[in-house]
């Protein structure tokens, strides 16, 4: 029997506009976050210099569970974020050790241009997720190193194992935030364009306007060695990662061009 855990629908995370595109199952939400290279993290700065505006930072992060490292995307997970020790976000998180700093995390993937008969109905095929949670600094050395490995290997699979072990000074200047997710949701659009019946019945429109989907996906290029690189061949863990990601991204984007 398979589980189908989901985030409860609440006022803050419920998708109202085109609600049928809303997704609340853990797997969908977590997979979008984990496949997005850059997350956007928003928080209240509590700083007069910032003025009334919330701060938003691009950050690297990954869903995971230190207490249950074998957990998969269908399980309850925290979101780990990587940052510099003296950044404002890290300082604010340390000032709220009990509950944690309230933050919002957004992740978005674009999978295609959706071209319809009228600009009003143009769209993207996309996957997006928003997490609402409380961020706390990780002080336990074992959990901190575990999270650093998790995040590093999310950038390029097995990179932690194929690079130098971080020095203690490097670890000490790095702060890892553990975000306890309070609620979350995703919104997904895929498939063909959809036009109004009145336009579909107008030959002067349908005969002159191309409609369909232009797939789009993230592509990794051919690795380029640095000026001081002394390894002759590109390592297999890099080549296999590039090939796998390019294949997976292309396959998903192309499959999303058709209505299911």
C-alpha cells in the first residue's frame, strides 16, 4: 500500500486562481524544490534601513531529513538552506531560536511556451512550489556536515565525494538553516493551449495563427576545464550527471506539451 501524504489546505497555501492546478501532495512539492537550482527566500528584515519592504534572497537549498536520512520525497522533510554566517538572514534566524524565523521559499520551473490564438490566453507550462516555514540555524556539527553534503550533491551528484573535504575554517563561516515547513503547495500547468470556442470557429483566425507549445528546458553544456585543472578526462560522475539531467529535463518538457 502506498502513502499519499499531503500538506493540509489552509488559507495561506490554498491555490485559488485556477485551483485545479493546485497540488498539495508532498512528492510534487518536494520534487519541484529539489529540482530548482536557485530558490527565492523571503523574510521580514526588521531593519529600518530596509524600509517597509520584505527582503528576498536567491539561495541554494534542498529538502531532506537528518533524523531519517533514508526518507524519500513522499515523506515529511525539512528544507535546508546554505548561507554565509554573517548574512542578515542568518543573524535574524539566530535571534529567533525558539520558534525560528518565519520565511517563505519559492521555486519555479518553466517547461514550455504556450501559444494560443490570442495573447490573452498565452501562458507557460510550469511547475511552481511555495513553502511557508520557520528557519533555525543548525548548530550540531554532524547535522551541519550532513546538510552541506546534501546541498553540495544536489548541485552535482556525488560532488562531495569527489572534492576536497571542507576545512574547519570553511565550515565555521558557513551557516545552514533548517526550515521546518508549516504549510506548502504547488501549482502545475502542462498540456496544450486552450482557446475560446468563438475563436476556434473563426477560420480567418485559425488559418493565420500558429498555436501549440514550444518546449523549454534547462540544458547543461559540455564541461570546460579550468586553467589549472590537471585531470585529463572529465570524470564520469560529471558526465553522467550532465547526460542524465539533460535527458530528464528534455523528456519532461516534451511530455508536458500534450493534454493527458
